[in-house]
C-alpha cells in the first residue's frame, strides 16, 4: 500500500494538488507553505504527519532520516528535486529554531527525534 501511494505521488507530482478533505485533521499538523502537499503525500503514506510535526531537526538530520527510511524501512528513493522540496519544507517548518522556542535543547541539534542522540532502531531491537 505504501509503495502504491509513493508511486502515485511520484507520477502525479502533487503539483498544487490539495490535501484531501478526509485527511484534514491529520494535515492540520502541517503549516501552509511550499511543499506542504508533497510532504503530506509522501510522509502520510507510512505514518501520521503528526509524527513529523513533533520533530525539530536540522536539514542534515532530516536528510539522514530520509536515508534511513530508504535504507532500513523500504521507502522508495525519491527524485532529487522532490527530496530537496521535502527537505526545504521540513527544515523550514520543523527545524531546531522552532523547538528552541518551545524549550527543547539546542545541544542535541534540537527536536524530539531519537535520531538526534542515537542511531535508529534496527529490526529485532
């Protein structure tokens, strides 16, 4: 199912497509901005975008997380322009600056993600 959604997003490109009305409660976690629909379409295929909204990572940490999802979780590799658009959106709206305002630690790179201080869990852990 997740591969079908990602493939559909890749084919359609979500060029300006609106987030479906039935998904609005989950998509409310994503602020308006360029790349919002793309992030919703790609991320929501595997997990809630509310999980994304809880993070506060730098662009390199977001990039590392996407690599982990491809290498360890079976997410299809994204085209470079799509990946950059996603990284732009995530680092703009869910970067460490947002978390510093909410009281999180800047020393760990910001955010609540376990990727800030430890390696992702491997199968069987």
